[in-house]
C-alpha cells in the first residue's frame, strides 16, 4: 500500500513546486514523540549494560566497537521511521529533501538528549542500588573518557548526525538506500563472522585473507571495511543492472508472445526454467553443505551442529504450528523425551535401567516413545480452543521437566544430577560420532536434517499435508469438506514429536549428558521464534531462520557467534517475536508459493486478458460484461 | 443440548479414560490419606505408602491458610487475565510479568524506605505507599503494553496477539534482568509483630494481612465493575464490542481501562508476593502467571468472582495436593511437584469441565 | 431406491438457548431434484443447512440420507456419505492455491497413508495424479475462469464471483450426491448470476447432482427450482412450485410484514 520512492509517479512530482514543503514545515508533535521514544530507548540500552559489555568487541578496528554501535543504531532507525509517509492514491506525494533530513536530525538530537541527561545524572547521583549498570564504566564510555561536558554535548550532535542520515534515506532513491543498507549490513556481517571466516581461511590455507581482513582485536581493519563495503555495492549494482535488463527483455517478450492458445505452454516453459534454476541452486547448496565441514575448524563445526539441532526442532514444530496451525508451546517435551530415552538406554550411568543399547537402537525406541507422548499430549488437547491448547501444552512441557527433576523419579532419571557418560554414536562400525569431534556430530546432524527436510517436503505435498493446511486455514470448513480434523491434528502432533525426538537423541550423544534444565520452557519459545521468524509453513524459511538466529545469537543454552549477547539474547528473542507479529505475521522470507504467484501474475496478465476477450467473443456479446467484475 | 447420542471416536474413548483415570487417582489418593489419618497401620494405608506420615490438624490448617494466601494472590492476578480475555478474547501471557514488575517495584521501594528508616517506624503508611507505587508502575506497564503491542493487532486471529504476548513476556522478564541484574531483590524486613505467629488461631500475621489486602482489592474491583459507569461500559464491551461502540462507548478507552485495572490488581498481587516470600527474582512472574491463568480458567474465564474462587482453588490445591494425594500414594518428595499439581489441575478441569467451575462469560461470538 | 427419498427430515427441532431456530420441520428431497429454500433473514435457513451437514446438533428429530440416519455423525462422515455444501459468507482456504482447495476436499475419497507419501509409492503417485486430474476437471466446469494459471494462485487473490465458483467446485470435488448451496449468487451482478444459474441447472442435468439451495434472488429460484420451501421463524410455512408459493398470502406476509395484511 505504501508507494515508495522508486515509483516513477512520485519521482515525477518532484518537479512540481507546489508539492515541496518548506524546511520548517514540520510535524513537531510527531518529532517530539519520536524523540521521547528514542530517548527512552537509548537510556534503556545504556542502562542495560550493552555499551559496557560490548565495548571490548571491535567491529571496525580503531573506530567502532559493538558497544558504540548499540548506541548508534536506534537513532538511525527511529529517524528513518519518523520520515516514513504513506502516500495513498489521491494524496499529494511530497518531494523529499532537506526537510526530511532536518526532521531526522531533530528527532535524533532530541532522543540522544536522553543520553545527555544520563551523563549528567550518573555524575551527580548514585542509584546503583537498583540499576546495576548506573556505573562509572558506563559514564566513561558515554563521555569517551574525556570530560562530562564533552559527553553531554556530543550525544545530541551524534544523534543529529545519525538522525540526518536516517531521515536522508528518504531523499535518495530506493535503490541507493537499499544498496547503502546492504553494504552496511555486509560490513557488520563480515565483522560478526570473524571467527567463521578466520576458520574457513585456515581450512583452505589462505590465512593471509583473514589476517588482512581482521586486526589483532578481532575487528575488521579500516581498509578491509572499505573494501568489503565497496564489494557489496558492486554486487548490488550488478544485480540491479541484471534485473533491469531482465525486465526489459520480459516486457518485450510478453508483447511478442503468441495469443491465448500459447498461454499455458508459455507459463509451463517459464515454470521449467524457474524450477531448473532452483534445482541447480539446491544442488550447489547441498554440495557446499556436505563439503564445507571438512574445511571448518572445531568452533565453527560446533556452532553449525547447534544450528542443525535447532533446524531439526524448528522443522518439527513447523509441522505442528506452521502447517497444521496448532500453537504448541510445550514442544520441548518431545526434545526431552528424545534426549532422556537415549540417555537412559545407552548410558552405563543410568541409575535404574541401563541396557547400554547402541545409539541407533535407542533412537528407534526414542522415536516410538516420542510418538506415544505426542499422542498422549495431543489427544486431550486436540478439541480445545487454540489458546487453551497453547497453555495446556506449555503445562505438559513443564510437567515433564518437573518430573525429570523430581526426587520421585530420580531413581530412573537421576534428578538434577542428570544422566552422564552417554557414549557416542557408532555408525555401523564405520565411524564414531562423539561430542569432542564436532565435525562428526555435524555430519550426523546434517543427515537427520536431510531426513527432516525430506519428510516435511513430502508430507506438505500429500493428502495429509493438504489436510493440515486446511485445518490451519479454517478448521470448521475443513471438517465439512470431509477432512477428519481430529486425526489430522493428532498426526501433526505425532510427526512433530518424532522429529523433535531426533534432536534430543543427537543432543544427548553430542553433549554426553542430559540435565532437566536443558529442557526449560524457553527452549520451546526460542524454537517458536525461529519458526515464526523464518515464516510459518515454509521449509527454506525455517532453515534460514534457524541459521540466522541460532547462528548469530545462539540457542537458550548454546552460544552463538555473538557470545557477548549471551545475557541479552532472550530479551532480543522476545522483542523480535513482538516485532515480527506486529510487522508481518508471515515471516521474513515470503513463502515460495507467494513468490511464484507474483512471478506468474506479471507474466500472464496480458495473455489472460486476451484469452478472456476471446472467450467472450465466442460466447457472444453478453459475456463481455461478466468479466468486468473479475479483473484481479 | 444434544438428545442424540454422539458417535464416539477412539479419541473420545481415550479422553473418557483419561477423565476417569484422573478422578480415580485423586480419589485413591484422598482415600489413602483418610485411611492414614485414621490409622497409619491399617492395611490400605500401608499398601498405598508404608512410610506416609499423616498430617496433624495444625499442619493441615497451616497448609490451608498458606494455600489460601497464595491463592488470593493468584486470584488477583487471574482477574487481569480474565478481564482482558473477556474484552479482547486473547490470553495476555505477559500479565504474569506485570505482576513480577509490581513485586520488584515493591522490593526496591521498600528497601529504599528501610534505608531512610521510615519502614520500621511507620510500617502501615509505608506499606500503603509501596502498594500504591506498585499499582501505578504496573498500571503504566500494562497500558504501554496494550498501546505498543496489542492495539495494532486488534481484530487479528486470536493466536496472533497470544504469540505477541509471549514475546512481550520474555521481553519484560529480561528487561528487568538487564536493568536490575540477576540477583534476588529482597524486601525490607517485616516488623516482628507481623511475622510472629499470633495467638489468633496461631496464624502468621503476614498471611492474614495478605488475605485482608486481597479482600479489599476485590471489593474495590467489584464496586468498580458492578456499580460504576466505567464498569457497565466494560461489561458492555465484553458482551459485544461492536454494539457497545454503536451505543456511544469509546471501546479503545474501555480496553485501556481494562488493562489498567488488571495491571493495578497485578501490582497489589506483586506486593502480596513480597509479603509472603520476602524476595523476588526476574523470573518470578512466569509460573504464578500461568497458575493465575489456570485459576481464571478454573473459575470460568471472563467471570470476576470466579477468578478469585479459581485462585483460591489453585492455591489450596497446590498446597494440599502433594501431601494429601501424592504422598499417600507413595510419591517421594511430593512438595517438588506442586507446580506440576497446579498444571494438572488446569488440565483436569479442562478435561472434565472446559467452561470452568463457575461458568465462563465470553463475548457472544466466542461462545460455542 | 425410488420409494425412499434421498434426504428425509422429520420433526426437526434446533434450539439455541431459548431461541427456536428450527421448529418441527419436515423436509424431503428426491433424487435429481432442485429444491429452493427461501425465507426472510433469520428464518433459520442456514441453521437448517448446518443441521444437515452436522455442524449443529439437532435438539430433536430425524435426518436420514438414503434411508440411513445422519444423527451423531461428525461433519466429515456426513461428507463422505455424499453431502457437500457451500457457505453463505464464502469460506475458502485462503492461503491454499485454487487447485489445492479442490484437492483437499477429495480427502474422504482417497486413502493414501503417510508412508506412501514418504516412500513415493506407486499408489501415492497414481492417486496424486488422479486427485490432481479430478481437481482440474471440476475446476474446468466453470470454463476458463478457474483454470490455467489460476490453478496455482492462492484463493485469496480471486475475485468475489470466482470465490463463489471455487466454493461450488470444492463442494463438487467431494464427489457428493447432494449439494447444499447457501446463497450461491449473493453479491454477483445480474449477468454473472444468470450464468451461474445456468451452471446450477447443468450440475443437475449433466453431472447428476441433487441440489438444495438457499437463495434470496427470486429470479434464480424461479428459473431453476422444481420445488420451493418457505421458512419463517424456523417453520415451513409454504411448499410447492414457485408459482404456487409466490401466490401464497402467508408467504407475502412473511416477506413484507404486517402491512401486507391490511392491503
């Protein structure tokens, strides 16, 4: 609905002098409100301790640390948000210019005045008692270890500068701003991925690259940052150029395309090209995923193994939440069942019952048990209202954790001490997967991820998958259309449970021990965030969501790339969940289906209209009117 | 409503089995408890759990009072769930965190007051001040929460605001964690005359105080909802928001007020937590929140009196349940399972009587 | 077979709280008929459909389809017996494609298991092919409106008239014997409505479905119905052909209110 700058019509109006507003013709109320919100946000960030805790982590070697970045990004975002205007049809589209830059600068300066107050406050009062980060260290960072006056003055100036930048993003064309944002994110990404890239370059014996990229304190060096940014801009420019030429070719092509009879053939060839390109892409990704671990070091393999565990969990939950639309908040229960059954069955340290089975045998039993638990939890909740179901499944998840922790069952599960000494995985005498060899764990995880992806993909395009989606869309109607909704939902529970148990089984072999606290509610919530972030019901999206979130921030008990974020990750997950739901409920990556629809729509609009006209001619004059109401 | 016999599926049979099993377990536990109370050596009691110790009358009464005091706290929190569910039709998961923020506010202000020396000398006045401050902070939190996270989602399918509220919940929890640090926040020491066991039935003074505060808050709320114009408007919006707006009621304002009132009640409940447990952690809101939601469901969601009754039920059940049902059946360390008992109560109530014990009051389109 | 009516409803009562939505209704449909149910708003027409399709449990009475009782059956079982319906306020599976909408409603006519889908058995592949082909066939009933590239569009992007058509297609895909159409032409313009009326006739004449429809548009009722039943306050106040019913003073009163009595 928002018509942004790259629409030719809005650019056309810039010549219109009447639509240009004067510099001081501002929406002051809005600016003050934005400034106030920004000030609160900045003060919160400062007092949350991020600037102090992240100060050691350099992003660009002498200039920017993660700590200062945490104080700079918000003014940029808020001032961009202030300048956003919805231009609907029939409204005047104003030309963007100095006014927007000024608006951003004002909002940024007002907001960062909050930090000025904080600087003054910290020097004069001591309320460190409730606020743990009201500290001299914070003050030192805020005034750059110079005088208080500098600190008080410089923040509004920084705010005005970043705000002007944020507001100015509306002036440039969408392409320029998008390229700038992507360049910025690439530099940030390169800095964050420092350990992975160093690891990779060691694996390929090109240490020179990482040595040149990163300084001694883990940040990108000054020139390296510039090179990375320039490279990103070059790639973006290339993409824009390619799209332009493709679009021109596409337009010409559709004009020359034969009339209605060829329409379906055409769409089929488009399809074939589309599909084969995708298949090629998949093949490349698979090859990379199989080969890459060989060149990666311990840390990165470990990280990827954790990511893989969450991909498994997220794919399982995706079947329950994303496909069948059942909000299960106790998904961790199945993770726990998988983990504990393998632990009990394989570990010699299991207190009561210790058959010391091989891992694959234990896995089989774990799957059966998880399926049974899925049925047991699923059956009572299946007829409940969706929101009650959410709380009750959460309750079941907690009950299972409490029982594992209890003295009552400690004879079997060993209570809070957990079960240790879980042996590794013997892969049919070929190899042994053990926790201290992350690469072997990663391959095991990848193998099960492949199974989970295959299962999700196959089921999605089958009778049961369609039934799940129908239940998600409208349960009553699904029932009336002949779908046995109760058994469809139970199947979703059981399938999700079995996939979740894989992850638990691998976890216990990987870590070598299981403890009840690994299966807290927060695990369920993080998996839910991953599924929602990736896009519910969308397999590639869910995988991407897990890679980004778990890879960067880490899981509830697993560190990610930004280990400094450990304390803050649940805060961020919570905020992210709220933001996702407010902004777009369908997740970051649009579902493949939606993308295809856009594609095909562009291609076929003309051909379709022509076909309609012909059909109308054939049926006679009367039909001509009937198509009027139905143009999409 | 149905005269016709419904064809039973396997799931129905399983549910019936679960219902009977749950009730049978409770029955068996209670029977064993009674048997043990009569004579620890009678054969049934010995068969169920040879080591069980029956409760003395005094222990029993203490447990009931402790349960009631906690239950009153759950009831006050449950009001917030119940009212929001009544008006907007979704579970505000983050309400438990509002309660936690109230408890933390109480801890901070009470320790500051104690530092200034006012807590000891002027306890009642200080307590009133602390309660008032906590109510204000919680009201503001609840209103901001509504404005930022829930208002933009008005009219979306109800799972969307529910998921949002989970996000809000974890955000608020960690908001407090990063601002105030991970340590426990202690309340100032209660005066001796309050904590020592009084001659009156030998009940701890703090528990009497908790029950009294909860009763006052309930009466205030009852007056607000049943006797004032705002309350009438709230009930109208809960019945049918669209028609209420046609009758000239500002629905947005009423929704904000509902959140505000729920927040204020959570603020009071937060102080009650402080009185009962003397310290608070950033995670303190989650479990009481879920239990309070269970209380709201048990009492019949949307039903204000029911919430309080449900709270008391849950409180007493989790206090007595482990010792009266689980221990007689031979479960060792039953007190560790009290949270599990609270969840089990929720599940059993939803299995046996999904509309709660006192009947739910929902907007007309939510009823099925 | 001919002696037993296809659908036979006797003494049906549906009570919500104090409201008698359906009051002692008798109703029969013979195979191959098109029966229209008309009546003013709130007369209980949709509740009547809900009772047949199992979404509402009757308080009293008997509903028999082909001589066997439908009472106590879940809606999906009723659908697999051969009754399909559409909804007054179009309720498609909005985020599923057009083709998926008609594929999912063949659920009760197919029998593949999850294992088949996972192992891609021959049975799975042939059945998927059949389901897909049948879906396309059903959509083809509406000419080119729901075919071609429309197959892969989400139902949510369809025009209003096409959504109504897709609802009918979805009902057809369940391979029913009896189709209940709830206001099939509501919201359509006269041309579209005339076209759909013709198609409803074809549904009976060419596809062999028996049809019960609720409709407010009297021209549609006049054009295609063999019989008309008028409901008011949950009771059948008149039955007969369109001509008979439209002349009935009670019907005129129900539609026009008290004022008709005086004139």
